[in-house]
């Protein structure tokens, strides 16, 4: 019975995909003969200005003017492709205006979609330059500023992930898009295949987006070679052309005062020249429309509604010419019925029965690893949402470039073709961190660091990570990470590092060998150590992990004011559990962060040639962060406790408070002790979004309320002895990290202004 049910399901889904091949027209010649002039709609490129095409389409539909052929370049290829699917002008408008086009320039997965390991690396080294650097010191260039992953996803969604077609004549309206073979700088007419890919190839801005690899060619925007493909429509059999030209005007000489403007001028000239050559192919029967979109640029997606109105206006002004091709209500109804019939035959499904998965593997990893990361099983029904989740799982590793897919029929089977490309400038990547804080009085802290990640060390995805920071605190760490299975569920890691940092203690008492007990106030102690570790871990999910490890550390703590030093050596096991699905570490609006680390060490220490300690130490560090949001308001709740029961004179596991949102009013790391407890409530209001597509610069205002303290003995820890503090601030979430201008005030009169830049200290 189970086998019969399986076959029945497969048969039904195969029928859903194959029914179109039984009834759609194999090519243009098989369509019913049209007893009138065939009208070809030609749409030029123009980026966001392409919304004007939709306005033209609405006027054509309202006045019963049919479209029998559609050709387009760049944004014209997008609008034309959507209309060729059989969508009405209103449907094209709705889908287009609902798209966040700025997201097309987002190649990297959102923070919450990254693996936990990548989140931790990015939070510490927030300048994600992703520079390619090989082990031999050779820098590798990127093929484009953006990989086009975001655009690929958008186009798959708006086209309903339509399966590949043997010919675009199978669409409700015959369609062609025009791209440029960048190797030969010649036009390429795309007439079959995956509609979303054909659109993307025509829309790929050279230099800004990575070229589309298709049929052995590197394809980019067709605007330079043929921005208004009249000849393509005529070759398809169009008797009459309605062409929409979204050209830019040349800039006057006074504006040609920069290299960018000069390059833009040359590009505009070449694009207009190609359109002029196509316009020359038109005659008196044809209609040429040039909407006035001079108020915007190709990147002004926030002006699309105005462009749409400009398209309507120019088409309405041209109605005396356009109405020559108007159909009667009866004939237009028959035309619409025929078009919608063909559309229904092309209706794509929200899920497909997948018999097989074939990978075009342009990575250094074996197919087995990629299939394990995709987690898509064949021989069952897979929804479009599951397919996108599979792509997202690959992207979470942050080592892949463009990932595309399409469904094709081969020998009666539905085959999912995955085109997976690793970043061509890998497998080594360089990122940086920068942090700065000043209190406008007498204390400044700064830190600069670099991070190098070398991927694909093993067929399961092993990595080598090296990080260093210089400045007020110095660190050098290196570690190896080796997954134990292809799904990367279990892993082992080992590494080591050295560290040097300065901490401040408000009061310090020690036994001076010659003069007896002595007290010092506000002394600074320099902590230096070397360490090594080995871990065995379990990735519960992309946002949670458990690690069991063993660490060894040898170090010294120097008190310069007292000319004393404490030497120590410790080793022992620990367990670290982390859950993190925050959408943003510094300015979270959703998700949860929780971390618990506990350990048991054998510790030996000696202070000032006396005060020896040799015993067992338990240490713990627990932290929690939860944001609560409503519209543009967010309150982030934080709590953390840490400590150790060690007996050494100066605490090896020193706990620190101080700095903005960490007992504001005190300097960073000003308060140190053996135990700490802290809680805070930070409010922020998103004042400005500043969404520029490729990057965002949101501006926030807010304040905080904090309560906590540090203590040397566990018996001293209490809520009453803790300190209350607060702050007000203005902040920007910049590409360099969070930027704050703030004022903090703590109980007892401690106060400070802060100007800070950068990430975690």
C-alpha cells in the first residue's frame, strides 16, 4: 500500500509539470494564426526607471491594445518577462512594487542565518571586508562588487520559480531578453531556459554584479550593445513595434568634473547610441515612447511610483497613434482568453516531486558535502520554500558565491539542477576590527585587529582561523576546526594563543616582605598569559552548540606600582553551551542570546615569592540577552553573572565592569574583582532607516538603566551593595561597527561622556 501511494503521488506531480508540454505551443509557428498585424512590445533598460514600462502596459490594456511579442533589455527584460508569463499590468505592478529591490545587493546571509561559528567571528571582527588572501600572500580580486545572490532570489520569487522551458515561445506571450557576452562584447539573445536566469543575465550591471555563466558565456547587462531590441522583435515576426525608451540625457560639461561622471557619460552615450540604432529600424507604423524620467537615476528605487506615472502619461499622450491597433471588445476578450489559457498551462507549482539532484560543483568540496548541507532528500515532494531553505543553509557557511537552481524534466523525471559556486577569491579571507573609545577627559582606549580564515582544509569543511588585535589590549589566537561528519553536526577544535591586557583595581592589599601589609588604591595590573585548548563539540542547530574542552594556561599578573608579580599555571576541563539567534548582536530587535561556561581547574600560583596557592578552582560565566520590539521601539534586557572560588592574591579569573551599558559612568574595565553580577535594560528608538541597499546606516536614540557590581569575596555579593547607573545616547549602526555619542552617570557621582566606535572589546 505504501509503495502504491508513493507512485500515485509521484505520478500526480509529474503530470502537473508535464501537462504544459502536451498543450502549449512548441514554438511561435505553432500558434493560431492572427488575422491582424502582430504587435511587438520593446522595453529598454533603465533600472528603477523601468517602472515606467508598467504604466505603459496599463494604458495598453485599458485601451484594448494587444501585445503579441515582448523583447527587453535589463529592467525591460524583467518587466517584459513578467508580462510574457501572462500576468496583467496590475499584477506586474503589485509584484514589482512589493519587492525590496535594495535587497538584491545583499549577497551575504543575514546574521541569524549564519552558522553560530560565523556569527561569533563576525561579531568580533565586524569589518567584513572578505578580502581574498592565499597562503602564499597573493591577494585575489572579486569578479564583481556583488555576487547577485540577492537578485537571483528575488527573480525566482517573482516568477514563481517557473521551471526551465525549451523555448520562451511557450510563455503566454513569446519573449526574448538581450544580454551582452562580455568576452566578445556582442549581444546574446536568450530564447529558452530558466526565465529568472534569463532576466538576471540581462540585468547584471558590469563591474557591480558578477557575470552570469550561461552556455559557456559570461553574460552581463545588454544595455551597451542593444538597449532597445527592436530588431529582435522584428525577427520574431512583429509587424508593428511599440518601443519604450528610458534613456538618460548627457550631462553638461560643467558636471563632468569627476572620473565617475566621465565614465557615466560614456556609458550613457553608448547606451543611447545602441537605442538610436534600433530606433532607426522603426517606420511610421511604429510607436516610439520616451517617458520623462529625468528626475531619477537607475538606482532610485524609491522613485518607482513616479516613474510608473511617467509611463502612463507618455502612453496616454500617444493614444491617437496607439488606438490604430485597438481591438474591439469582443476581439480583445478573445485575445485575453487565449493569453490566460496559455498562462494557466504554464502555472508553476509551489512544490515538486524531485527524482534526482544534480550539482554543478564549482567548489573545492565534494558533492557529498554539498548534498549533506542542503539536506534535501530525493524521491519526495519538495516545496519552493524548502528549496530556498536549502540554499540558505549553504549560504550560512559564508564561503559560497552565487547559488542558483532550476527544475528540468529529463526522461520523464523531475531533476533539480543546483549550480553552486564557491567564492572565486577564496579559500582564504581577511577581515578586520577597529574599536575606539574616548571619555573627553583623560582616558582613551583603542584596538585594531585582523582575522584570517582559511576554509576547505578537509572534504568535510575544515578551517584554520587566526586572529590578532593590537592596542590597549593585545591578543594573538589561532585555532583549527574539523567537522567529524558531512553534515557538520559534530566537530573537534584545538588551538592556542597569547594575551596581554591591563585591569584596574580600586583597592589592593598585599604583604610587603620588609614593611609588612600595605594598601594601594586604583592600581593597574597587567595580565599576560599563553594558553592552549582542545574541544569536542555538537552543533545542535545553526544557532546552538555544546562544547566540551580541556584548557591549559600559564601566565603572570604584574602590579607595577608595587613592583610585584603573581605567576600561575592552571589546567582542567570545561563545558560551554551557547544559543544565539539574535538578528543583530549590537542592535538586536529579535531573537535570544544565552551562554553558559563552567569549568574545573587545578591551579598553582605564587605571589611575590610567597602566598602560594595549589588547589582546585571552579569558575563560571553566564550571560543572557533578550530584545523586545514594537514597531520602531526596542528594549534589550541583559543579565550576566561570573566568578570563581579561587584563593590566589590577584584573581586569575578577573571579572570586569565599566564602560557604556556596563555600569555607564565608569571607564571601561575600571571595576575588577573575583565575582560580578550585572543586569541592564537598554531602550532605543530607530530614528532613521538610511537603507542604501548595499548597506544600511540606521540611526538610534535611547537610554539605559543598569545595576551591578564586582566583589572580591562571595560573601560580599548582594543587590544592595551593587551600583546603579544609566545613560543617554545617540547611535549609528555603521559598516565600521556601532558608533555612540553618549553620557553615563553612576551612583556616587561617577560620570563620563563617551565617543566610541567599533565592536566588542
